[in-house]
């Protein structure tokens, strides 16, 4: 039982780390979009700031722009 608790703790910490990373990348992407026009992507990213799980997913979408 002790090993399971350790696994849950480590896995949960990893998931939270990834979620926070995606959320921060979403905020960075919003600042890159600010000088332009208001698009659907911009609106979804702003909603993603308030709805953090959605923002984490949108944050990882920015990798396609870096290629």
C-alpha cells in the first residue's frame, strides 16, 4: 500500500507539473497574439486562462507555431 501511495504522489506531481507548464505556455502565446486581431484562437486562449485544464491543453498547441 505504501508503494501505491508513492506512485500516486509522484504521478500526480508529474501531471500537475505538465498542466502548469501548458497553462503558462498558453499565457505566453496570448502575449504573442496581442498585437494582432482578435481571432477564435485568441478568445479560446483567454478562456483557457480562467479554465486552467483547458488552458493547459491550449498551451501545448503553441508547439506547432515554433516549427
